[in-house]
C-alpha cells in the first residue's frame, strides 16, 4: 500500500509539471523538452548498459576501485536513463539528482545496510592502501596428547575434570557425565 500512493501521485505531479512548464515556455517548447529528455534517456541507457559492469570487472582485475561502487554507479546511470525516458519533468528532476556523486554515495551506503549475501552483511571494501593490517605472533597453548588421546604429562585435559562441569542438578550438564 505504501508503494501504491506514490505510483498514483506520479501522473498527477507530472501533469501539473506539464501545465506549469507549458505556461512558462509555451506548448511547443514543452513538447520539445519532453522529446529531448527521452532521447537523452535512450542514449544514456545504451551507453551505460554494460559500461558499469565492465568498469567494475577492470577494477577487480587491477585492484584499483571497489567494484560495488562502480556497479552501483552504472546502475544509477541506467536508472536515470529510464527516468529520463518517462515523459515528465518530475522524473527528469529525479534523474538529474542521480547524476550527483554525493547522492549516489549516500544511496549506496544506505542500501548496504539492508543487503546480505549468503546471510552475511555486505560492506563496501576499503580503497587499496587503506586496509588495516594487524601483525602479531601466536603461541600454541594446547596440551600435547599421546597416541591414546590422554595428555602426555598425565594431567587431565581442561573440561574433563568434574569441577569444570556444571552442577549435577543443572540442565546444562551433559547426560552420562560423571558426578
């Protein structure tokens, strides 16, 4: 229902835009502006069809740019072309807003909040050279075991001692554990 109201209001807004622009510049100029924006939209769709995907692939291969941003920019340009093809001045204004890089960045950052791939949230990759690398050493703290699985020094393995289990009346105590 939330999407139905703007869909029904869009033609009314466009008709009001036609009437206002027609009263300002004349009917013939209004029709020419609508035809011109449609032609620009078709050219933009043709040019940006696979251009964004191609730029993203090149960026992935060379490691220059984040491919999500390039693909999203191409998608925004293609959507702007579709909006330009739709007759009306309000949709043309929305298309022009999509050409602003700051608006595309804000949209991308807002959309990545809701995006998931295989259940994991999607975040844009940082630019090359801006990654944080934490260097560290590790030490193996596990106890060596003999061939039979028993500890070499004879001490019980952590978790095997009765004192480390939950109390006997706890629902978290594993069944069959020694008391």
